[in-house]
C-alpha cells in the first residue's frame, strides 16, 4: 500500500472495505455470522449514526459476492416497495402486468401463485397467463412464497430501515409478519435477511411485535474503544508511510468519542490539509507529518461537510441558538461517557458555572427539545443527550480546540460560528 491510497483507508463517504482497517468489532462479526447460520433468525443491526453498521455487514459478507442483494429504504416506503425492490434486484420483473407462456406439464399438472391456467389436467402442453406484479400489492406471504421458489441462497440486506417512520404501523406490521413467515417456515427458505437502521434497540426500530422478539437477533453497535481507534490510526500510519503529530493523534482519539465516521472524516481532511501545505514535498516520507495546523484545517473542513450532509437538518437551528442554549450544549460536549447525563447533574453544573436559575434551565431545555429538537430528554431515566449522538464529537471538537490544541489560538474559537466558510 502506498501513501496515495489514503482515501481507501480513510473512507467517510462509504463503508470500510479493507478488512485490515475494520477494527474493534470481533464480537459483533461473530454474532452476525452466527445469526446468518441459523435458519429462521434475522439479524437486526442497530446503533447510532456513523458507528459502522453497514461496514459490519460488508465485512461479514465480504467473501460472498454474487449472492448479496442490498436495498436502501426511503421515506414513505411501503412493504410493497420493499418487496418489489428486493425482487427487482434479483432480476424478477415487477413492471409487467401480464404475459403468456407455454408450459409442459405432467399428468397431474400444478398450481402456481399469481397464475391462471388455460387447459385441463393431463394435457402435455398448456398456455399460462402469468400475472405480473405491476398491479398487485405484495403481502408478506406473497414475498415469502416467491423467494421460497428460488432455489438459491441469497443474502438480502435492508439498509437504512430507520427512514421508515415509527408511526407507519402498517409497514412495521407487515415486516413483522414476514419475519414470522421466515421463522415458521425456516426449513423452506434458505435465503437470509439482515435489517440495518439507526436505533437503540431492534424493537424501537421495527416496532413491538411478538414475532420481532422471537425472530430478530439484535446486534447493537456501541462506539469503539479508544484502543481500537489508536490501533486503526497506527495501522494507517504504518501502511501509508506518514505520521500524525502525537498531540493530534491523541486529540482525534479523545474527540471522536468512539465514532468511526468522525475518525475517517477528520483523518482524510487532515491529510488533504497536509498535502496542500507541503506541496511537492509530499513525495518525501519524512515530510508527511500531520501537524496541529493541518488538524485545525481538517476540523474546519469536516465540520462544514458534516453539517451540510449527515447533520444538515440541525444546521439552521444551531445557527439560531441563544447564548444560554449554547452554554447547555457546551456542557454536554465535555461529557466523556459517550451516552447521556442525568438532568439533575446537568442542571447543577449549569447553575453553578453560569448565571442561570434552575427554573430558567428547565425552560431552556424544554424549548431545545420541543422546538429545536437538538436535545433529547428521556422520560424514563430523566437523562439528557443530543438527539443525534453524532453531534457530540463534532461540537466537542469545535468548542474545545482552543483549549486542547495550542495552535488553534490563531483561530477565532470564541464564536459559535462553526459554519463559516473561511
């Protein structure tokens, strides 16, 4: 591997392809492989955005090429849409209304789903009118029967299932019924299914149905450990023949809060910044050192990009935050438990450090939750976290770069202007 291949190692735009750079998921890989071996079981991979769910699937199925079918869900997708998307990917036409064909039959004949026959049992030849899927709404049993008749093992991946609204009970009920078909008739269907989506649990993603609890094998991806990220960065250095400044490497590990997407995005943008800075010297390995300056420029590029793509829906609300709302977000950014904080502790920290009363704090927090939807407050555990956990590492990096990175004193880090184009 050569330095010019760095965009194959740091891959924020697509899942990890190179197996040597997929780290810290040994147990999850084992769980997924086990789930795929067991008939009637459907692995459901859940976790936060940017934690590596799709990468896990790709690594597990990397030795299976021709028999892997992956579809991506979209807003408002119905079960019929899902079914026809799967069928289309395996080469079954879903746009034909009807067509005729001649079939040779034995003495007893046969009966097919979606077919009407002209002729009588015992004829050697009959004409069949096949009804296509264009005008038919496919139900769970329909899809199961079609796939059952395909005598080939296929691995189906239904990705980004979270884009289907939790309120769309019809879709989730149909999916649950389909999983029940798979479980009840496990000996009739050799193909396997994987469902992937942003969620904390399989039940929260797919809905509360008995068949979900029975058939779904939940695989939850937590953020990576610091040692896993350190290993990844070290492997990248050794294979690509470059170096991170030791402080920069430490900051990437600490700021990432365990999110692979953050590491990949900051990494590739910092390398780009280094290339722009040293120009032709990039050909010499000894000059390939990512400095604090490169890191800061990488941060700026990464923050702009992430708030124009993955976190774009928060962009306008972030711009309109008041000073007191910023104080609350800033306090959340310093947390290092990677999950959430008790509201009482957050309130206490804010009240002590700033001129905000407890009553005012509660009012501000409620507004941020209901209006701006940036903050999520759990009713059950009374904890507070960002609605999208991926917000945490990027905001944390921006807020505290002036304290963590000496070079960044040259950057105006006191303003809450993370969307500047400078």
